C-alpha cells in the first residue's frame, strides 16, 4: 500500500500572486480559447482537462510537474502522492484520483451524448433541466475529487465554461479569480461535501435566461 510522500515538496499556495500577473492572464486566455474551441468539436475528456491545467499553470508552479498532472501514485514524481483538504473536507485519496477522473469523464460523455440524441424531442425546460444536472454533476464531482494539487477551482470554472459554450450559453463566472459571490462560495462548499443539487439549480437558473441550443 502506498503512503503519502513526506519528503520536501514545495508548497503551492491557493491564491498566489500569479493571479495578478499579466503572464497569468495570458495563460487563462489561452486555456479559455482551447476550451471554447473544444466546445464546438468534442466532449471534454481527461487528457484535455490535464492539458488545460498545464496551459493555465506551467509558468506559475513551484515544481514543474504540478502543472497538468493529477494527484496519483507515481514514484518518479513523488510530490503527486499527496492528499488535499478544503476547509477540513478531504478530496479523493491520491491513490484513486486517476480512476475517479476517468469515471467522471466517461459519465460526462455518455450523458451528454444521450442528451444530444434526445434533444429534438425535448421541451425547452427539459433540455435546460437535463443539461443543468449533467453540468452540475460534472463540476460538483470534479470539485469533490479535487484532482490537482492546486488550481481546481479555476479548472472547474473552465470546465463549466466549456459545458455552457457547447450549448451556446455564455459562461456564468470568469476563470481567473475566485468569484466574490456568496452563492458561489456556498455551492462549492456543498459540492466538496458531495451535494451537487445546489450547483445544478444554480446552472438551471442561468439557463432559464440563456436558452441552450445545439
């Protein structure tokens, strides 16, 4: 059984000064362009998720392999062998993160394909409801797993933007900085604890003002 690495791994603070640097703004813009382009042609998968994280953080991490890699069992990159907590709530154990993420994106693909196939037969309200559940579950589970050592909030907002843009809906939040919004703080805390319902309702309300399209 593997155990968390206890060596000298550099700390990557949650909201470091990179969020105020022009280079980080450029990294966010590049990742957003990639997500927007992907929304038109593919259902996001685990490799794309890691690529977007790498694009966001390659120039802003204290250890190069923190960018674009999940927490996981990896003797060659021992600092990935770590667990995380958010306000006392643990993310998934690092030993299970890779399989958890593969499962998440497999579910996303299956439910998104099913929605798109059913789309012509659905009422506008049913379209919005099913899309809100799919995206709320994806984003919520991503937050609950917390697959990366850091940058999970920003990556979740990028995935959130991808999901809305795929259906012609404008994003709800910017990627670069954590939204200063009480609803956002509450729904992310609920998601970390495994309750994705508030997130789905929040997305559904947005969709009532921006009808999704294919």
